C-alpha cells in the first residue's frame, strides 16, 4: 500500500539524523550503498524519513500499524524516539527475527534531535508491491 503524506513536515527544520543501515541495499534503494545518513524533523516517523530519502522500507498497511512489514532494529538513539504503544507491541511480535530493539518504523516518531541508527533487515520485504496511484 502506498503511504500518502501531507506536507506537515515541509519547511520544518530537520535537526535529527537517522542512519539507515541496509542489509539489502540494492532491493531497498537500487544502489549498493549500505549506510544512509538522512536528515529528519522532530515529529516524523522513521518510515517517513526513509521514504522521503529513497529508502523503500516495506509498509504493506500504509503505515497504520496493521502489519509488521516495516519492522526494523533501532541500534542507537532509542531515547530519541517515541516509546512503543500497546498496538505496536502486539504487531511487532508477529515479525520474524524479533529482538529487544525491534520496532515498527511507522510507529517510531522522532521526539528529540540527535543520531538514531536503524538496521533494516534483508529478509524484511514484501514480494508483492502495490503501485502508487
């Protein structure tokens, strides 16, 4: 499902840095670049920051916490993002490779400036993609 975004963060100062470490960069970006440092605004989700910068993290439900395809590992900066709520905890339990630092990127909203390091596992992708309309 294609995620539609409003222009809420357009023009906002991007004072956080999210480092995406991609285990399968070719599939997510079409390049061989495994690490991407992207600027993000407080309030944005990790999924929004990725998509805005050409990192195509899967999000079958459109980023509404109804699946676990946007499962990532937050390796650094957990104190800079929102805490997991019960809905996210229920969904992330369905994801393969569950770890203590597992989160759904659609539910992680940046709350403070700083560096956040996110690993996107190679096996976490949707084989069937809907074309945006």
